[in-house]
């Protein structure tokens, strides 16, 4: 069984874990109502997707 020859220092251990970040989701503005929405999703505000009304907007 493989056993580490030296203790991994806190700096080396933490440097390895430094890239585990959360990223904010990428938002785009809706071409119809200009509200932020997720890309490739129906706009929750106006109900449009790809220039067509897909869902009736809840008012």
C-alpha cells in the first residue's frame, strides 16, 4: 500500500483546494422585456423564448 513519505503542508493542501469555487450563473437579458434570464430558458417575466410566446405571462 502506498504511504506518503512526508506530511503534506497546510499551504500545499490549501493551494490544491483553492480552485473549488462556485461560479455565478451566466445571465443574459431577454430581447423582449430586457429582464435578466438564464440562457436557453423561457423568460420568467414575459414567457417568450426564441422570439415566440411559449408560456402565457402571469400578470
